């Protein structure tokens, strides 16, 4: 994907990263059109511990670049996850309006938390 968008100013991309990614790798990706990071957490048996130093450092590096994090998780996890991103002061894209509970819809705790 990076190869395809590199050099074309109309295209931008997001990547999935290991939290130990080095700053110079992010810099290179940025020069090639990457503008964000996707965190895919749907269906994981256990959420990663994003309170660790490695994740906090990665979030800081992403925020310093002005990139966004595209969070793809089940709505029930939003109350647990959102405070970490807020503390990191990172631009956040929440996929599918936070995936509210299909039965409770906009009255679900996760959706209310997302909109707060």
C-alpha cells in the first residue's frame, strides 16, 4: 500500500503498527503518505494493554506527527479505551460510531460515553 501511494499527493494511508515502532520508521512512512494508524481490536480474545510504556510512547509519537489513530473496537470497550487516547492527546477516529449495542442503540452506555 505504501508503495502505491508514495509519490502521489492525492493519496494517503493508515498502517497497523507494532507499539515498538521507531521514530525514524514513522518519519519515513510520513514522507510516503501515511497519516494515521489503525488499531484493529474487533474479535481479539483480550484487548492489548495500551497503558504500557510502549503504547504510550507510540501514541506520543503519533500525536507529535499530527497523525490520527483509527480505533476499530466493539462499543462495549470504548469506556475503557477512550481515556487512554484522551490522555495521549492524539487525534482519534472511532470506527462505525463506536459500534453501539444493536439492541440499546444510542441509549447504550458505550455510545453515550463516545458522545460525551
